[in-house]
C-alpha cells in the first residue's frame, strides 16, 4: 500500500513537473523553427514552403490591409494590427509574458508553427535527436496533433464557433465555422503522409 502511494506520488510529481516545463516553454518563432537548416530545408520536408503560401503567414499583415481596415472601421477598432481582439486569432502567443518570447520570435509573422505545435524551447533539442520518443516530446510542450480530435480542437481555437465572433458581427468578417475541417487541412498540408487518424 505504501509503495502504491509512493508510486502515485512520484507519478504526480513527474506529471506536474512536465506540465510546468510545457507551460514555461518559450516561443522561438518562425525564424528559428523554419530556418534554412531546419524546417525550411528540403531535407527536413520544407514545411515553411506551404506555410509561406498559406494565409496563416500573412495573418498579422492582413490586419493592416484594405479588408482588415474596412472590418475594423465598422467595429470602431482603431488599429487592427494592435487590437487584442484581432490579434487573439491572427497572431501567436498573444498575452504571453515577455520573458517567454525569445529574441528570434517576431509577433508580426502571424499564425506561426508554434501557434499549432506549441511553444518550442523545451522540446527543440530533444525533438532533433534520432532516438526521440514522441510521448516524451508531448510532456515538453509539443501538442499531440497526431490525434485527429486534437487537430480539430486546435483549429477550432480560431476557426470554431466562438464568442469573439459575436464581436465581429456586422463588420463583413467571415462567419465562424466557415472552414470545413477536411478542406482546411488539405489547404495547409505540410506533412509527408496523411496525419494518423485523419481523413486525408
Ligand atoms: C475568433 C477568431 C478571429 C478574430 C477575433 C478575428 N479574426 Fe479575422 N479571420 C479569422 C479567420 C478564421 C479567418 C479566415 C476566414 C475564412 O476565410 O475562413 C479570418 C480572416 C480575416 C481576414 C482575411 C480574409 C478577408 O476577409 O479578407 C481579415 C482581413 C481579417 N480576418 C481581419 C480581422 C480583423 C480586422 C479583426 C479584428 C477586428 C479580426 N479579423 C478578428 C479569425 C478571426
Ligand atoms: C495551423 C496549424 C499549423 C501550423 C501553423 C503549422 N502546423 Fe505543422 N502540422 C499541423 C498539423 C495538424 C499536422 C499533422 C499532424 C502531425 O503530423 O503532427 C502538422 C504536421 C507537421 C509536421 C509533421 C510532418 C510529417 O511529414 O509528418 C511537421 C514537421 C510540422 N508540422 C512542422 C511545422 C512547421 C515547421 C511549421 C511552421 C513553418 C508548422 N508546422 C506550422 C498544424 C500546423
Ligand atoms: C491561432 C489561430 C489559428 C489557428 C489555431 C488556426 N488558424 Fe487557420 N486561420 C487563422 C486566421 C487568422 C486566418 C486568416 C488569415 C488571413 O487571411 O489574414 C486563417 C486562415 C486559414 C485558412 C484559409 C481560409 C480558409 O478558410 O480557407 C485555412 C485553410 C486555415 N486557416 C486552416 C487551418 C487549419 C486546418 C487549422 C488547424 C490545423 C488552423 N487553420 C488553425 C487562424 C488560425
């Protein structure tokens, strides 16, 4: 019995420690994740290529574009590129403490790798190793996107029905849930094979 309690205790400590590390992880930014030696290289699959082509890479700059300004004006939002409402979906790591934003992180780069995959500082080095174990990386802040439900939940943070959309009503901004998940996944595809559990 005592052994059991000890084991549960140890597991709890290990679990909360891992959670803490994931929560404290810092954002490295697109420059670090997708440099020419890493996910910007053909050798590693050049995930940066499709991202560059996707609207996610332009999500902040678009706020200052013609449409962005038009929607904002209707809502009496003066500066959309600085508005918390707009940036809460159009950027990465909004509201995260400054000490968790590294030098290479640039908020103007829109919906970056880490907006979906999780802040990278703790899993960066371990995930480069040949002998990496996926489950261990998850405890270091990598999001479990291999699971289709997790993929859906992740997209829904910005593409799902959301009370923030109520605040956009009347501005001409796209409706919530307009994106069909399967179609959306096809449009942002930057993985070799179909993600496990996915429809593609
Ligand atoms: C709840 C999340 C969310 C919020 C808040 C939000 N957006 Fe968006 N925005 C999206 C999504 C998702 C799309 C892509 C819509 C689509 O085409 O399916 C989008 C697309 C856009 C586009 C490009 C497409 C177009 O219609 O030209 C602009 C510009 C834009 N939003 C401006 C804004 C502005 C300005 C604000 C703040 C007033 C804002 N957004 C707030 C999620 C959001
Ligand atoms: C909008 C969300 C989103 C963004 C932004 C995003 N990813 Fe992904 N990524 C996914 C999903 C979903 C998958 C499929 C599930 C999986 O394989 O983990 C995936 C898969 C991957 C894979 C696995 C590739 C394979 O062939 O199995 C890598 C590596 C990756 N992404 C890197 C990146 C990098 C680097 C960036 C930034 C340039 C990025 N992702 C941006 C959601 C995103
Ligand atoms: C952090 C918020 C955020 C997350 C998470 C997110 N997106 Fe987006 N997405 C946006 C915004 C904002 C736009 C619009 C950018 C613009 O045009 O300025 C967008 C645009 C798109 C578009 C182009 C518009 C359309 O409807 O065809 C697709 C496709 C898309 N996202 C797919 C996905 C998928 C698939 C996922 C999940 C794997 C995902 N996104 C996760 C914020 C997000």
